[in-house]
């Protein structure tokens, strides 16, 4: 009989050498064509307190097949506006407003409380401006690209990533011949939550070292009334699951390495 994932409560301290390269929270909702309205897009931007000053329209390409008489058939492409993309001045934070979803993403993640604060403001602005009724999917994605410690061959991840995930990298006949690994694992996290874990290793372009990817997409996919409280509560639950899966995928030795500050940082050097 299949059972839901059961993992220890995660450690939540900030890692000094965090390998996070991308964090995204996306909420899918009932289709709202008014999202493309410029006045409403500007209203959301204003509600977000000047954090996202760049504003660009999003478009969907619609292909139309037309019969053109003696000249034959033609295929035309029209770009229909679907919403807006708001960016911070340093391009590190992006808000996407689409007819069917809204999202917050960053390549400069620091702590969960700070990300949650920005998400809280976005959810309030979207609900007040567009009044979505139905939530169909809520997902939280954490992408980790581990390059520290430096590993110069695929099998070098032994001792850093749990052997149960490494598969062919710890196989006595395969290990020395592996030139890359990509795996996809779907997990039931219980209470309607699911995890799609993509992981593997490949060479860093132009360098003699290897990166290990741990890409966690945690989500709840079921229709329910959309509300501010349920979105924030679910995001908290998904964050806990992300940490649990990440910490179960790496060894204690790697966790200790990631939380250890670089020597010159600990001494207060610039």
C-alpha cells in the first residue's frame, strides 16, 4: 500500500552558502480577461510600494488559418495582450500578472520571512484589484544549483548527495563512464500536497567542475475558493515540505558545509 511522505521537521536557519538560484510561487485561478487592462496593472504596481518599477505587457501569440482564394491559404499570427510583468530595478524580482495566474519569483532569495512578506503584499493587491474567485493550483518551486563544494567528476557527489538518489553514480560498473544524470521523482506529501523532484548532475559550461541540480516543485492542485489566508497558509506548508525534501536529499556533511561561513566572511573582511 502506498504511503504519503513522512520526513523529520526541517531545520530553518539561513545557509551561509545557499545554493538557491531561483524561487517561484505561482497561483493559478479562474480566467480574468481584465488582467490585461492597463489601469488595473498600474493599480497593482502602485500597491506594491515601488518595489517593481519596470512594467511590460505580456502577449499570447494566436495563430489564425485563412483561406485566401486563388492565392492559396495563409497563416497569420496575432499577439493578444494577456497581462503584465513587473520587475525590480535590479531584475532580481519579478511579478507576473496573467489572465489565468499570478506569480512571484526571485533570483536573489535571502530568507523565507522576506519572501513571504512580498508574497503577502502581492496576494492582497491581486485580490483587491481583480477579485479572482477560484484557485486551481498553488505551487512553490525552489531550484538549487550546488557548485560548492567543488566536484570535478560526476562520482565526486558521493558523500555529499544521498547515495539513494545518486543511482548510476555509485554503481561499480557505471560510475566511471557516466557523463550526466537527470532523474524525475513524483512524491505524495500527504494532505493533497505533491512534490515533483528533478535532480541530477552535469558539467558547468567552460569549466572543469560539475553542478548538482535539486529542483523542487511542491504544489497543491485542486479547485477551491481563493482567499488570502488559504494561499499564505498553503505557501507556509509547501515551504516546510521543500526544506524537508532538500534536507533528505543531501548528506549531513553537505548541510554542515553549506551552513559554514567562508573564512574571510567570518573574520569580518570585505
